[in-house]
């Protein structure tokens, strides 16, 4: 597993949100032995802020037996229950309240985490205390792929959007226990190489979007500089989509992130660069038309887990750098190293 000293920073930038000072103070003061502890702490801090501000309200349709008319009278239901003789009726009406899909999902996550035995007892108590601050009639919604997808479609703002990312990561780590207790155990998401590769790529791209102003930062599709007899044949070529492109009038950098424990591989008793990664970056550079006067170069960026690498080449007339970034160091050093890469 690739060591990461400042996981909270990585997640914040991957989710395109600067770290919040309140969470930083609580996370730096506590040693988190498992990522779930960090996620639970971030969730409690964000939930506390939401409750201080006041939960978002929305209109929800309700159906209820009432002693007076409200909204729309459901005549069939009222007559079938013989309610008119008792001065009552079944009505359907809209009521403003906190029963939003996000609030219900957040309450469901707090309820689930408050019973997780691997979390420290004080943190579980804090989760239960937060849960009791929600309205008593608010029904929790369990975390699931379907419920998360429904809430994601709402395009939540600010803190809610950040906490939804936390909820998705918690759900991603949840595994049912083999027993019939219905309890859940959690795996360490840092061992999921595919997920961490996505987070590392988004972290690097969003760091440059937020922390520098010299380059325009984007992910782009590069068109093959190719010809074929038919358009159908050209359509068979695979897409070339950059992880991160940094562009200014004088310079363009195609930066490809690779979440591998090592930037080198043994081959015939020698250490070599990983050839598919180098071929991919070379193809990007060869098919990327540069503007007049614009210098084009490429960077292959790996996390430094087993060895540090920093080598430079000129390939096809373009500068290429293969370099590792040590994530197991204080955040100021990580930020300085990232900015130095594009200096």
C-alpha cells in the first residue's frame, strides 16, 4: 500500500474543495489508524456545521387523516373508512420540512457508523449525539448505490456536495459481515488501486486548478494525426484523453499520473521504466499540435512508494520527465514539489 501522510488533503483536492480549517485542526491533532476514522471525523464536523446553520427544508407530499380539510380531499379513502360521520377526512397536502433526500441519507450514514465496532467509542458516542439532534420524525435512508445516485442527481452545493463524496467513499468501503447480525465491516479504501488511481489523478489536476494561475488546467481529448480510407476506419482508433493538460501561450505540459508503487520494473535483472506508460505519453505528444512559439512537454508522475525517480529526456523533439512524488511527507512539502514540477 502506498503510504499517504495527509489523506485528508488528497481527498479535499480530489473533490475540488479546499481543506477546511476546522477539520484540519481536529485531524492533525488525532492519529487515525484507519481511514474510516478520518471519514467519520470529517462527517461529524460537516454535520455539526449543517445543524448550526439549519438543515435544508423542502416540500414533501403527505397523506394523513385529519379533523379538518387540508390540501386535497381523498374522497374515496374518506368514504371507505366512514370518516365523515366522525368529522374526519383523509387529505393529501404538501408540507415544508427537513425530509430532503440528502438529510435522510446523512442521518442513515450517522446511524450506521454509530454501531461500527472498529471506530473508537468516543467517536461512536459523538455520532449518536449528532443523530439525536435531527428531527425525531425524519426517517433515515440507508446508504446504497441507488440512494447515492438519486442524491447525486440533485447537484448539491458546497458542504452538502463535499459530504456526499464522503458518504460515497464510506459506502464504497462497506462490506457485510459473514454473520447474520446485519453488521458491516469496512475495508481500507487505500488498498483499492483503481479507486486510488482516480483520486490521485483528480487530486493532481484540481491542485493545479486551485493553486496556480499561470496555466489553464483541463483534461482534453487529443485527435490522432492519422489518415484512413474511410471515416469508419478512423473511428476505430482509441481515444486519447489526457489526465491533466496545463496550457499557457508559451508552454504546454501534458501530465499523466500513474498510481503505481514503483516507477521502475525489473527486466532482465535491470530496472526499467514502464514501457506502456512511456509509449502512451509519447503518443500524446506526437499527436498534439503545438501553437506557434509554444513549447510542448510531458510529465509522468508516480507516487514515491518504493523508490524516488527523477529523469529527463528529449523524445521526438519534446521534453519528457519521469518523476515521483512523495505523499508520505508534510503537506507543505507536497504542495511545493507539485508547484516546482511546472516551474
